C-alpha cells in the first residue's frame, strides 16, 4: 500500500488554510485539495507491504515519545512545477522543532530499513493541484498559529476520482 507520514494541523491553522483556498477560488483555476485532506507531509514512503505497517507505526511511536508538542504558524504561498499546471501550497513555519521532527521521523524510518522520498524537507500544505498560475495575482494567504501535537501514518488511495487519505495510526507527541 502507498504510505506517507504527516502531521495533522491544529484547528485554527486548518480553518485559515480553507479560507486561503476560498480566496484563491476567484483568482486561480485548478483542483482544490478537500479540506479533510489538508496535511503537512513529513516523509513519503510510497509502496510498502501491508505486513510492515506495524513496523512503521512502531518507528513513529519511538520518535514521538521523544518530542514535545510545539507551535507552528502559516507562512507564504509557493508553488512547484509548471506555471500552467502547478502545485500551489502554503508554507508552515515551526522552527527547529519542526525540522527536527521531520529529521527524526526520517532517521527512524531509515533505521527500520524503510526507504522514502529523499527530497529535502520543505514544510508545506498543498492547497491546489493543476493550478493555472498564468493569470491574475495571488491573494494574500490567511495566517494562523496553533500547537502541533499529532503525527499520523496515512494510506493514500489514488484509485478514485480524488485521492483518499486514510489514517492508519496516529501518535501524540510526548512531553519530554
Ligand atoms: P505534495 O502535497 O507536495 O504533492 C501524499 O501524496 C503526500 O505525500 C502529499 O502531501 C505529497 O506532497 C507527499 N509526497 C512527497 N513526496 C512524494 C512523492 N514522491 N510522490 C507523491 N507524493 C509525495
């Protein structure tokens, strides 16, 4: 199954992301990510045998016990890919706590002999895919802050009309 590890975002941050999407609707054509699918990917594993899901879950338990919850806030809009068909995202700022969480998740997956997409971590939440950025100006994104305290292993199902992300295992960050 296709797996990835993501942080679920605090309510206030999710609300702001949905407001940013609403502001974008007037300015940019493309496919919007459904509100219940907005997330911050920490590591993308790709295809993993179903029998190894428990091992990924154990690796996450280990990492999350060692890191306290921390504050994140939203940042700027950015894009990947071609201007006519881009991935449009909003950045997430979480200082060294966020980069160290992503690094620990990746290190622990590596220790458990999993491979993952090794592109450097760039903390972002995808808002739109196939976005046409060739017309008009982007609006100012909404800002919000909140405490990030959960990490989830998701299964990604791409067989339907839109991706379905099913949570398989959620871990709460521990107090040190
Ligand atoms: P994206 O939003 O920038 O596309 C599920 O596909 C999640 O894993 C998405 O958040 C996606 O990031 C992320 N991801 C990271 N590397 C990926 C890859 N090589 N292929 C697909 N998704 C990837």
